C-alpha cells in the first residue's frame, strides 16, 4: 500500500501555482504599486523549492536564491482520524508555503508591506482557486478551507533585511485500502 496523499497535495498546489501565480502577481502589481516579478516553479528553479528550510539557514543555503522573492512548499502535520475503519488513512494534512522576501538587495524602502501584501494576496487567490476535490487512484484530497497567513518581522542579514510570509492550508485526505 502506498500513502501518497502528501505528494498529491504538493503536486496539486504546484500545478495551481505554476498555472496562476505569476499572472496574479502581474495583475496585482499596479494595485499595490510595486514592480511585478516572476517565480520559476519548474523542477530546476532557483527561487522555489519543495523543501522545508529554516530562515536562519536561508542566507547560507545553496537551495534557493531569494532576491526579491523565494518560496518553499512542504507538508507538515498529518493526523489520521481513524474513521471510517475500512480505509488506510483519513484525516487532515497541513500544506505550507513559506515566502522569503528581500525588497531590494541590501536597500529597504519605507514601504516593505505592499510587496508582502501582494505576495499574500496572490498566494491566497491561487489556493482558493484549487479544485475542491482531487482524486488520483486510491487517494483523494479536499481543501478544508482552513487557510492561515502570518508574517514575521523584518530580520537582519549581512547586507540588509528580509521578511517571511507563512501560508498554511489544511487539506482533508483519504487513502482507500488497497
């Protein structure tokens, strides 16, 4: 038996980001008054990865380059409810997107909030647009609509500052018995 609900969740989110995120950023740039940018969601990307990296290691990591924005997608907590008993897994899974933001290389503007607002807006718009039900083989996921977004304060680096935006989205998952 294979419990692929984590991979199906990440694949679903990656497909939605790749299809819609950059267009949403372009659309919102004028609204927020900040320059548009593009994120590469390909498997060889240098500014988006399917990994969990702690912000204390972001500057020295060779996984991603985070100017002006870089992101990570990973799954976190999963809890099997145990009901119904005739399936391999049924429960909730938290999918996480962490965005690391450097407004300009070493020089911060007086308004660092607009870029972060735009990033959060685009991310939430993409997540809300995901089909409510995805099934592949014996595995099904559903967006539970328990999305949270939070921010961390500006943190110093060797040559400037960066911010972190955390978006968490809960998915319900079921894996049928094989």
